[in-house]
């Protein structure tokens, strides 16, 4: 049974929920799109250049040239920072988007004045929009004009925005605490948390839990069996590069660099598969709570849900198989990410339509 | 909201906050130093090898391993606390979909809360050289999380009462 007949909550102008849901989903969309672009155009070329750099380092060791070693490592450090800051920006944009939507769903239970809640939502969204670009820019800005020895302006902005988000969450927690410790526990009568009961919401809830279960088991196996082994192997393979280079064996040194690259690939793909299936599982649970605001025809709501679930499984499975099937699997993973982006965009369009409908109703009522 | 929901949501928010405060502290006071330390020790190791000082090179490589060990675990703790906090809040919000009575829901909530705190805590404690204590927290935390999420997923299946 489709439960569109259940009471529909409205996202009115000035409602903190509306700002947090729309802002949160926009953050997620930006983070996902950025991640897909990064995976297609930067990830693999960057990894290839790091490995090439290590081959140069091995050759410099053979030649006995310590200055060249430092020079090549400086380049490798730049490539690692390039990749690390981009992954960081991607992760933070999406996670802050998640937090925004969770806070949105909790708003009826946060016992603070409406204008204050809206102001907190504004501060959260603004800070959340500052943090990922600040992290992205760290690689390009470095320590230029920084007042501190090891932290540049980009990091300062990222840390300040993080601090703002912490303050907002503290206030939200205080408001939530007022509800939890109150003598009565009913939220405002017309803002009770609706239980996600539509087909779309239940499908997202169940598929999200399945993704989380798979992701947790996969992560536990990785942590228990592979994690420390990979760390020890990393040091061992770096030692192997040094050992072969010192004896002047260029071919063996290059092979050792290749082995090191394969190890990093194995570790990286396992971690990425674990992280992505868990993140998509959480996103599915989140989206279950906003389906009531997706103002689209039933067939489109269901198509977006199925598209989302398809992409959410395709991406992590393809990433996990990337070491066996190479760039073909990587391409399939990118398609999976694109499906998630398209589905989320479709749902977002429905939410924007809903907010427009609310505004039109308010004006008609006025 | 019932008691189990309130407990999960409040705990989740506290864990998210804790994760973010930890992340901010690490970013401000330690991350850059760890990154610089990894770069310096590894490049020094290779340069010492180039200069023929193999013993020094091994020493520097070992130092790289130590710094990287700490770096990975600090990042792991921050990311897992933050994510598990959000995860707890979401499961708390959806708890009404689970077909258990309130006592079982409360047990499930406590199991998941313990796991969400203990697992990343165990990983982080390894940086303080607390080997056995760290392992106890991380293993019991992981088991609690797996048990909790399995129990939660089982409770979502359609029940005869619901039908």
C-alpha cells in the first residue's frame, strides 16, 4: 500500500528543516560529483606518477645521489598531498551533508526557539560549505602568508568552520537534551516525527541495512585479517626497494616498486569498498526519512529509489574488484557513482518542488 | 520517541561531537606534524641509503613506520567515531521499524553504543602503546557492532503481528 495518504509534513519557508535538508543534499551532491570527477581524472594518473617517482628514487639510490632523492620525494609529497586533500574534501562534504539531514529530521525534538534553530541551521550550512573547499585549497595555498609555522590559511579556515559546526551541534544537543529530560516527551503536535512507511522509504530502509551489514562484516574481516599485515608489508616492501637499490640491481628495484604499488592498490581498494558501501547504507537510511518531501509522481519516486540502490551496490563491488579487473572495474564503479548522483538529484528536484508547493500554498493562504 | 530511541540519538550526537572535537584537536596539534614526520623520515631513509648508510636507512624507515602507525590510527578513530555517531542517530530514528519490545530495543541500543565507542577507542589506544587493552576494546567493540547491526536487521523483517 502506498502511504501518500499519511499525513504529509510541510517544509515551510523559515523552517530550519528545509534549509538543512536542501543544504545537506546539495552538499552531498557536490561531494559525490567531486568524488566521481576525482576518481575518473585524478586518482589513477596520480597513483601512476607516485610509482614513477619511487622508481626515480630507486635510481637515485643506485646512483648514490642523496640530493636527487630529496628532490623526488618532494614531488611525491606534493602528489600525496594532492590526492589526500581531494579525498578529504570529498569525504567531509558528504559527511557534513549527512549530519545536516540528520539534524533536520531531529528538529521537532530540539527545544529551541524557531528563529534560533533557523539561525543555527544557517551557521551550519555556511560552515559546511566553507570546510570542503578550504581543505581542497590546502594543496594549492600551502603556507603562503600564514601566521603559523605549520598550518596555512586554508587549514585555518577549515578548522574554524569545523569549530563552528561543533558549536552548532552543542547547541542542538542542548535543545535535544531539554526534550529528553522534560517531564513530557511529545514534540510539537503538528511536527511529530513521521515513521517512514511508504514503499520508497521501506525499500531504502531495508536496502540500507543490508548495505551496512555487508559493509560492517567486510570491514571487520579487513581489520582482523589484512590491516596490520598490510602495514607490515608496506615497511617490508619499502625496505626491499632500498635493499635492491643499494646493491645496484635496477630491475629488481623497479619490480619492488611495482610490488609496493600493488600493495597500496590492494589496501586502498579494500578500504574504499568498505567505506563506500557503509556510506551508501547510511545515505539510504537518511533518504528514507526525506521521501515524504519528494514531490514527484509515484513511478519517478520509485525509479529514483531503484537507481540509487543499484548504484550503491555497483560502486563498492566494482571498487573491490578493481585489482582483478583493472580500469574496467574502475569505470563500472564510476558509473555506479553517477547513478547515485542522478538518483539523488532526482529526489532533490522533488524536494525543491515540495518547498515550492509549500510557498505557493502559504501565499494562497495569505 | 521511546527510551531506547532517545538513548541512541543522544548517544549518537555525543559520539559525533566527540569525534569532531577529536578531529579538530588532531588537525590543529598533531596531523601536520605527523605528515611532515612521515615525509621526512621516509625521504631521509632513502637518502641515507643513497649515501651508503644502510643501518641509518633502516632506522629511519622504522621511524617512518612508527609515525605512519600513529597517523593511520588517529585518522581511523576520528572518521569512525564521527560516522558511527551518525549511524547510531539514524538507527535510533528508524527504531520503530524494528519488531522488538522495548527491553530488547534497549539492549540493542546499549550494544550498539558500546560498539560505537569502544571500537574506535581500541584503535586509538594502540597509539598509546596499550597493546592488550587496545585489542580488548577494538575486538569487543567490533563484535558488539556486528551483533547489534545483525540484531537490528533481523528485527526489520516483516512480523506476523505487523501483518
